[in-house]
């Protein structure tokens, strides 16, 4: 199983009820970076999103189980691209 090397500080500091929104922002930023030819920024941001997805999986928000699984799958898929 591939895990991020470290959990970025910006991920740790996200309040629990805002983690899914933060994940969405990270993925949008990663997509933009990738489409702009900024591969390293896209990769770094995808790893940050994956770390947050793992945190969401460990401590899912109430009633958002499907969204948490989707966040993990999408994060891994985007890293594979």
C-alpha cells in the first residue's frame, strides 16, 4: 500500500468539519496545476490530498462515508495519471 511520505501541516490544521471541502480544493488546485504544465506542483498537491483522504478514512464525517471512499479513490487515480 502506498502512503504519503508525510502529512503536510496544511492538512493537519484543517478543522474536522471542513476536511472534505479542503480535499475538493486541493484536487481542483492539482488539476489546474497539471493542466498548466506544473507537474511537480500537481504531484505535491495530489499527495497532500491523498494524506487528507487517509485522514478522512480514519475519521469520517458523519453520513459522508461514500464521499470519503470517493476521495480516496480519486486521489489515488489522479496520482496514477
